[in-house]
C-alpha cells in the first residue's frame, strides 16, 4: 500500500509549505482549508496530520464515490459520483478530508507533492 507518512525523527517547524503545496496543486490557491494535509500544534511543536488510508470514508459513502485503488491501496474519490454530503469528512479520524464550498470532496491520494515541498524532509511516500 502506498502511503504518506511522517518521519518521527525529524521536527516539523510549522512552515506550512506542505499545506501550501497541496492546496495550490489541487485548488490553485493557498488555503489551509483546501489542503489534504494539516499541521496541528503538539506540545511546544507541530505535527503534520496525514491520511492514514484507513478506509472509514469508504464505509459511509452512500454514493459509492470512494474506492480503493487495487494497485496502490490508496482510497480515491470519484468526483463525478461524489454528492458532497460530507459524511466522509465527519468520520475521518485525522480530519484531513477536504470539503470545498463548491464541488466534490477530496482527500490525499499520496501524490507526494507535500513531501517534495517540505524543507525538513519529514514527509515521505512509502510502500507498506
């Protein structure tokens, strides 16, 4: 399974370059609410929150818009089938599903754009 992970041996400096890269790549604007990666405060530092590919979103999608890619294991949203009901957003344990004001919901597809943008090198795409 292809997965975006956080390297725990490095420290996030909350620069938000990963957030910028994600929202800009998929929505053409820097907006933290439109990023499938979030940076949250943790103690005196910060921690990136990423999709753990748990599949909880697929279980609540009544439209059948979320499926798992058989080659990569990544859960993906079919934007043509998505009704933007928000049920997947509600059940996401990491709170990283994106619910734009207009259009379908989106989520991390483990593309690696955020990992490439991270100056600390703490994000990486791995095969699990």
